[in-house]
C-alpha cells in the first residue's frame, strides 16, 4: 500500500511591482498663504520672534548695562501717561453723560409743552372762541371743482385784495 505524501503548503505567487521609471525631478510649488489665514501666520511669526527676543544680542547687552535703567524709566513714564489719558477720558465721559441727562430732561419738558399746546381740547376751545364748531360725520361733504371754479376764485381774490 502506498502512503500519500504530506500536503505542502503553497505560497501565493509573488507579484512583482511594475518596473519604475527613472525618478522625475519635481519642483516644489512655492508655498502661498491660503486666503483668510494671514492672521494666524502673522501671529505665529510674531510668536517666534518674541520667543527668540530675550536671547538676542541687543537685549542681552542692554540688560547688562546702564541703558536698562533708562528703558525701564521710559516704560514707566509711558504707563503713567496711559493712565492719565484714560482718567481724562473717563472724566470727559462723565461730563458728557451729565449733558445727555440734562438734554433728555429738556426734551421731555418740551414734548410735554408741545402736547399741551397742540392737544385737541385746546384747539377745540380756540375754535369755539372764534365761533367754529366740529361738524358731525353726516355734515361733512366734499365738493367737486370745475374749470370755471378756478376763474371764479381768481376773480374773488382779485376783488378782495
């Protein structure tokens, strides 16, 4: 009796990659800042500049010498000046607020006076003194003006003047 040979593991056939061409030189495109992203780029550049500022030669020389006292003095004078300007703005704002309140009060008084003088009861009283009365709704009627009415009105005005 014949014994069967043990089964061999078969490995899949290797696929060779396609032969590549000679590498081409690709020129990198110049990087342009995308639109609308200028502020973040400027902030990053500023942050990098500020990060390296303490190590710069100018700052090192200045802080080790007597010029540092002058720089600190100028900075302190600048801070005091900013505080003085801020306080003067606050004081002028207070004065402006007082003027606004006074004008608001005056406007309220003038509106009240206007309402009293142009109120319907005052007008009816003045009309009654002159003999005028308010017509009822059925007494109001409109007239139509014709071509001859203009000439008649002009003659009456000429005769009255």
